[in-house]
């Protein structure tokens, strides 16, 4: 709960509280950005590994039974990327929400700054893009590519005539 200040409260005490809340706000924003960077780095690594493995599987311009293992590796890498991306997305969102709570607390202590009014005006004009859905689709595409390679590697072996 945000403390209320009366006319007799010293200005320095109010500013100390605002400074503390501001530092906590900055910490939460920093943590949110950290998890966004982790998600981006992991997704880039997963994409790079998947493309390299696809290149290995298709190097001879054909897919044979030995490429089923490569397809399975691509699927596993895609699953890992999807889970890690989702986890980091939730963590970033949690810290972003906490930062918003600190921002609101600062606004309550200093209503003349109109922090929430400014923030609300910006949010009204901002069409929120759910970037986590884009990342999830990328990882699902990687999983699909790996599954396709596995099917192409296994099916001709099953139906081939000796």
C-alpha cells in the first residue's frame, strides 16, 4: 500500500519514497528487458541450428533413411525453443507488470506529474502486438520442418520394394 502524505510530512521523506519506487521500477524494467534478450538469443540459436541441420539433411539433394535422426534433432530443437521462448515471455511479462505497479505507486505519490495519464494516452494509441505468438509460430515451423524431414526419410524405407 502506498503511504499518504500530509502537509506536515517533510518533502525529503516523500522524495526518498519516490526514489525507492523509481529504483524498483528501473530494476523490474531491466529484468523484463533481460528476459526479452534471452528469448531473442535462444530463438536465434535455435533457428541457426535448425537451418544448419536442414542443410545437412538436404546436402545430397535427397533425403534418405539416415536423415531421420537429423529430422528428430530438428524437432527436439524446435520443442526446446518453443518452451524456452514461452518461459522467457512469461517472465518478461511478469516483470513488466510489476514495473507498471511501481509506476502507478509513483503516480499516486506525485499526482501532479500525471505519469499514468501520459502512459494511458500512449497505450490508447498503441496497438499491442503479441510478439510471443510470432516467436511461437517460428518454433512451430521449425518443428514442422523437422517432422517433414523425418516423414520423408522414413516413409520411402517402409514402402520400398526390395
